C-alpha cells in the first residue's frame, strides 16, 4: 500500500500519461485550411503568407509583419537589418533562450548582458544603464514568460542614447500592456510560432515594425537580398538582382494556412491560459516557498510560461528535487533557462563567467515552468496541483 505518496517515494504517478510544459492546440479548422493550401498553386510562400502577415500586423497594431521560418531567424534578420557588426554591442538579458542574443552572435557584434529584475524576471533598466558604452547600438529585451519588460523605461533609455530596440516578444504574442499589444512598440519586435508558443505555424516566426525602411530591408534579407524589380529593367520581367547576402527564410503557404486559423483562436487560447493560471494561483496561494508569477498593473497577460520559484527552506525541497519529483509524476516540468553566461559558447567567445549576474543566478536556482497550454484538461490541472501539494506535505 503506497497511500498518497509522491511517485518519487513509490506512490502512483499523478498522471498515467506524460505531459510536457507546453503544446499546440490544432483543430479541424486548421486541418481543413492546410488541405486547401496543399490543393492550391502555392505550397511555398504565396498569397496565404501575405494574408498571414496582414493579419499579424493588424492584430499587433503595426504597419508591417514579415513572417520568417522561426523566432530565431526573426531575431537574426532584425540584427542584420540594422547592420550590426564587429565592434557594435547589444544589451540583453542572461535569463533567456540563446536565440535572444543572435542579433549579435550572427553579425559579429557583442552581446552585453545586464542583470534582471527578479519580480518580472525581465531585464533591469538600471542594469541596462550601467552596461551602456559608446559602442552600444541596440537593446534586445525579452518579455520573459509573456510578461512585458519595463517598456517605458527601456524606451526612454533607447531614446536618450539613440539605440534601436529589438523586443524579443517570442513568449508574449497576445499579451497587452495598457491596452496595446506587446510588440507594437518601436523599433521592431520578434515572435515565435513554435508549437509550445501562444500560437503556432509548426516552426515559424515574424518581425513586426512600423518602420517602412526596416520592413523593406527585412523583406529583402528574408529572400536572398534580392531586388525583384530593379530600375532600368522594366522591359525584362525576368531580371532580378541580388544586392547583398541574404537568406531563404520564407515560410510556406501551408504554414500560413495554419497560422491564419490560429490567429482566429488567439483570444480563446488566451482565456484558457488565464483560466489555468488562475487555478494555479489560487491553489498555491497558501503553499509556503512556492512563488507564483507576478502580473503588474496594466498587463493583461497571455503567459507562455507559468514559471514558479521553489524556495527550498520553505517548500521543503530544492528546485532540482522538485523537477525530478514532478518527472516521476509524469509531469514534465522544465527550467527556463540555463543563463546565457553559463553556456560554454558565451564563456569562451565573450569571456562570461558564473557569478557575474547574481539576480539571474538566484532566480535560475529556484525557477521551474509548470505545464501551461490551452489543450490541458481540468483533470490534468487538478492532478498537477495535487502532486505539488502532496510533495510539499511530505517534505515540509
Ligand atoms: C525567448 C525566446 N526567443 C527566441 C526563441 C526562438 O524561437 P524559435 O524556436 O521559433 O526559433 C525562443 C524559443 O524558444 C525563445 O524562448
């Protein structure tokens, strides 16, 4: 008889089938739309991509959206579009996925890291101010988990120092700040449509901007830096010339068909994410040592991650033990992220070391993302809550 023991102590796992921290919701509408795209003339970039970009721009409230193959390539294009290069610096957060630094890493610029505000786990504007040098060209703040950074402060710093802002909004599609969609702020924002994100196109991403020149540059770079209508060749419809080294980061009409259906569902996805967040918030209110995510005034969040912090002395076990205990329950929680300065590449290439960013490191030691995605059932949410309560009860 195992009683109500955590699975790691020999009890029954809370879930009979494993679940991860995120996942897509794809319905019949998406399947029909994808089949229609397959039967159309375009299986590469075609009219559905144009429509998807229009819908994205309209949704975010900007003039332009440029769809790309991923959030990673969106960030890379953004760095290229402002001609970053060796000798330039960008300032970004250590608590992020490696791709946030790619506007620098891919162009030869240097990613300068600035510590986080532990409340929102986003870059701390004071740390940004301290990191500015005469070589700083851009800020790349990341809206951790879907909660916006301190947008006003960061825009004011950018304004004072004449810096471009590339918002990594890969987690935050659908979040609003003071009624505006996150991503609508100057100069550019990037989104990811990976299946764990707030909407999906399989793989995919986008850069959004109000800046016409940047939009032209991003579009050209996405497709081979090709000028399809060069001056002086009006009588030669075949005449296309490349004006630099670009990429093929085109998404397909098949992906756009999926994306268009997903945009239609974004409000219902948001409601479901918020419902699950509210269930978690309520269930963990009284659990000592389990810190739930903060939502600041003015924010209507579409959280991609529900990242809690486990304070060992109060909860009764460490974050690492918590993760392993949840995995034993078939609940595949995840840690976001191993800080950038812990990675061998950032240490060897840019000279970072452990110990440099104490706030990030303290949060990293405590943080863990619980499952959060619209397709989760109430039973799954209840089982996760139950598993966490019983772990705490046996460890306190
Ligand atoms: C903060 C952040 N930026 C960028 C990316 C890259 O997005 P993608 O997976 O679409 O390349 C990710 C992916 O997880 C991310 O979490």
